[in-house]
């Protein structure tokens, strides 16, 4: 029996992948401790595993003996979406708790999961610190950087998986692979390479529910505005982002008239502003550039310029910062901020806006459902979602891609160092080898 602990467990995605991998190897398992601080994630975990996790790791006084450690330790200090504060040393961080538990309890092995940004934070010094600390405990360490889209999960999600055996470096057949950079590249690769058409290739269309509840439909007014923008052809929304500070394949609030209908010249001005304000001639910083009237006239010199700008300020699309102007970012005012392309992969699910991903499917313009979020993470349909959509969206955005965890651990356990194994028997019949 392989005993394991599940730290920073969330809703149990890593545990689910681990148990799948162990079943593939014929290894019986027992979870002797799980820890998760969020009470709503605890509720979902209990629904699916029949046991509520313990709370804050700092408050756990004793840990039973165990063989393997799982931990998706918090990623906020290292994420590209966060402030990337990270650490110079491990003291005072939650990784330090993992380090302490490994040192104290000396399990046979471990798997840690985190965002890709961990590997590059502080020019790689943070990641090097982590590896050095693990190796100083006399664990052999390997790591993989993998994209979920290569594992039958239609989501562009790149994560790092850190693996260790006691006194022995894991042997792996898997290799790091960042996968396609975005949904457009994913489609291009598929179209150019017929070998890509395999069971491991899945797209958003594969995970969509046929007839989800009408409450996920976008409002009639929002749909009307969208359809007007795309000439009545809803399929033209595939892959479109709704965003106010970038161009590209985007629709903006002033084009939809979210804060008030805009005249054609006002729309032209706003589109010209976001197209030009990032140019280096106006400064080397990339975002948030504020331009004065003279700078604006270099790309939009119109007799009614000041009148146009006043109208946009009054409607809330343009902000005056002491004579310098930039768009008012209103992305959260959209019911959907990104429409997924059914024939490609999803952008990365995150806790803050998983509920604002949209899709055009079966004649409906709607948001994706919590169950579809679960499928985008590779959770089986037998997995019970939290009864509150708000919590369910956040939980799946914060979870792991189960099939990737399963694949990584299946690979890791394909070769286990001999000193960590023992044969067992049952009624004279040989059974699978298990960690002692």
C-alpha cells in the first residue's frame, strides 16, 4: 500500500491524476492526509473523495507516516499574472513547509506542480534555489515543463512538474514541450501535420455540452450588439477577444456601445488611439501610455478632434490625465471577454475570469459552463462540481489538468529505483510491486 499526502490540495486534481497513474501500475494507494485552506474547495474535495481536507498546513500538528508527497503549492508569487515577487530564500514561504516536511518525514518520492513563471522568475534564481534545496535533502530531482494541449486537454496551459526520488534521480521518457503558443498556432500545426490528428488532439468542440441551462446565455442586448458588429454572422465571433486596450482580433466597448453609442468618427478615433499609443516614438514603455493632443494629431489630425475627444470623455471611454489621454479600460464590463474557437484550444483557465469565457454553439451565444471548465481541465464527468457556479468556476481555474498529472506520474513510476520497491504476494499469486 502506497501512502501519500496531498498538500495545497484544492479540489483534488493532483490526487485524481496520481490515483489514475497508480491504478495503471497496479499500485494500491491510501491518502493519509490532505490539506487545503479554502473552505469552498474543501467542500468540493469532500464531495468527491469522501473526506474533508485538513485546513491550513501551518495548523497541522502531526503528519502520519507516508511514502509520497503531492503538492501544487501556491503559484501567485511566480505567476506572469501576479506581481512575481517570489523569494530569495525559502524561509517564510509555503515552499519552506514542503522542504520541512520532506526533511522531517523523508518520503520515498514527491511531485510538485507550479506555473511556468516559477522557472524564469528572478532570471531563474528562484527555481534554482528550489532545486538546490531539494537536492540538499539528498533527493534526486527532475522536472518537466508541459502544455496540457499535448495531453488530450483542449487548453493552452503550461506548467512545471518537479519530481524527486530518495537518493535517485527520476528516469523519464517524457520531455519538456511548451506546445503551441496560442489557439491560432495550434490550428496551423494541425492543418499542416496529419500526424497531429490523434486521440491526444482535442479541441473545444469536443468538450461542449449539447444543451446547457439557458442561464449561461449572454443577454439579448449583448448578443444584439455583438451580432451587429459581425454582420449577423455569429460564427465570426470564434476566437474574438473583447478588450479595450489592444487591437488584433478584438471588439471594443465603444464599438458595441456598452457605455453609450458612439459615432463612426468616435470609433475611428478610439481604434486609432489604441493602435498607435504603443509605438516607441511615444516612449519605450509598452502599456498605459498617455498621449497629449499634439502626439495624437500625428496619427489622427481632424478638425473636430477636440469635440470628438470631449464626447468620448463624457461617455466614459476616454480619460484625461492632466492633458494626457488614454482609453478607460472597461474589460470587466463585458459579459464575455473571450470567445473560444470550437476548432482549437482554449486560452488558459484562471480563477478570476473562467466565468467570462464564451462560445458560439448550437445557435447560442453563451458563456461556457462549470462542467465545460471541468472538461477543459480533464476532470471526468463523474467529478461533482461545487453547487455554486461562482466557486466552481474559480476552483477549476485554479486546478490542474488531470491527464497531465496522470501522464507524468505514470511515466515516473515506470521506473522506480530498486531500493524503493519490494515484491508482494497474495494467496500465492504475484501482485504488483509497491513502494515499501
